[in-house]
C-alpha cells in the first residue's frame, strides 16, 4: 500500500465526510477488504447472513502456494505471486493490531510423484518453474532428505521453497478483530435481497436491499459473497460464472509434527499445523449447496494421506467437514466493477481465497479510491465470457 494508513482512532477527525462502503459477505475476503478501506478513512459496514467467517474462510486448509497451485504460467500465477509477497507485511500488521498468532509458516511445498511416468509428467508441466528456479526438481531420496516422514514409494518431487501455509481460522479471527478495531461495523444474521440501483437504467448502485425490506445506502457496494454471489439479485453475472464446488476435508492429530511443508500427492494435499495436526483435502464435487462428508470422500483422503506419509496410519481422525468454494469455469477470480458506478465485485477465488485475500483487498481499495489497480484486471474482468475453457 503506497500510503500510511490513518490510525483508526483518528480517522473521524481526519475526514469528517467519509465515503461509505457496504460489503456483502463476512468471510476473509470481505473483512480483509473492509480493514483496508477503514484504514484509509472509509466508513465500512459488513453484512453476513450467517456467522462471519463460518463458511469457506474457516473451512479452508490455508495453503499459500502460488507455485504448487498453478501448473501453467499466466495472469493467475502472477496474481498469486503478488499476493504471496504481501503476506509477511500483512501478518505483521495484524499482529501489531491484535497480538494474535496466525500460525504463518514459510515451509515451502512439495508436489510428490509415485511413479516414473507421473514424475516425468510433473517435470514437463512444471518446467516453466524449475527453469526459472521457483521450483526445484528432486529425486525420491533427495525429497526424503528434506521430509524424513515421506513414503519410500515416492519416486521424486518438485519443491517450491517460496510457498507457505497459515491457519485460516486464526487468520480470520485476527482480521475480523483488526477490522472492528479499525472502526468496521460487522452485522451478522443480515440477509441481503439484492442490489439497490439509483435508477431503472441500473447504471449506478446506491446500496443494498435487505431481506426485511429496508435499504442500506452506501457510496460503494462490494460483493464478496463467495459461492453465494450468484444469489445476489441485480448482479449481472453470466449464468454459471460462479458455482459452488464442494470440498471435503479431514483433520488428523499426529500428536507431534511429522513435517513442516505443504505436501501434494496424486489427488490430495496435506497442510501441517504447528501442534502436530494435519489437514487433508480435498474433494471437488459439483452438488449444488449440499453440505456432506461422505464415506467415499473420507476413504480417499485417508488413503492418500497414508500413502504420502505412512506413519499417519497411527494418527487420530479428529475432525471432518465440507464447504463450498466459489468456482469459475476458467478458475480465475472475478474482480472489478461491471462498468456500474458504485459497484465492486470480489468473488470466484475458488481454492485460492486465503492466498488471494491481501491482493484482492488492495484491488478493492484502489477501485474505491479511483486509483489504478496494482495490476491489469482484464483477465479477471466480471464481464468476460466463460464460453469454452479459458486459460488461467
């Protein structure tokens, strides 16, 4: 951010005519944007239909992996890299504001192969990273030197030293508290019926219509409702632009840390916690808004976890859950204005919502202040066509 934020206790004096913002969605994306806006003197209200942070923000594993999450170069990778670079300063700011730990750990990540054919495929797909030294090609023995608990079955891995991970629930708690201390009003249990347009031409949004029939006026309306974004009436999204993608996740307690890095296997990932717990995910299912943890899903996750780290066979299965990630057909987020005055959309981050929260907050702030965004937003344009398969 290119200017020092205005301290929360001085903002009212600094700008008695503050511009107002209402944010639909009280997850990490909405509260991160709210914090950034409040620090710059905006009057911000966040509306959440359930409990703030109760959806994907708390259910995520917390992978901060621009490298391991992207298997091709392009605008999404660059967006992810920009956001990852923002994380150390963002965590420092949150700790300064709240004194809370977020379990942020810069332990890198490993994309593990279990056959020579799979390793060859990974080396081919990841060549753009190993050639630029953002990734490191390791043999099986070299990978086990870095991760002693890794299976003897592993034939090799691509190591990404700059990737990291975090505990999403701790991160959200710190972000929410920092936002409230910065003057943000967070209202839970408030349903939003749709956008409130200033005229029938629908060229300017003047706030939101609430389920109880009342209106909340604002200079800017930010839609950060995740998988529920398509349900906001009046939002001119292309049909199918955002759909809920269910992911099932389990948590194991290994009682002591067995590894410190994010591990990707053939079809699962594992994220360690500092106390020895391990989060294992995730399925990808298009089942509408139906939450469920299935026997098949848990079996697949457990099998994949034990194949990667066999000693986890003795770990305790302590939790399981499912939730929805806002999936877009090209897997790129939707960030921009639709060309409608007073409206900003920040949604469709799919499985990278935790990673992309800092850069999205910066983009929302720049749009609200009428400044150029920190990068070209054309690849994330809300009005883009989703016909066919667009490159990431």
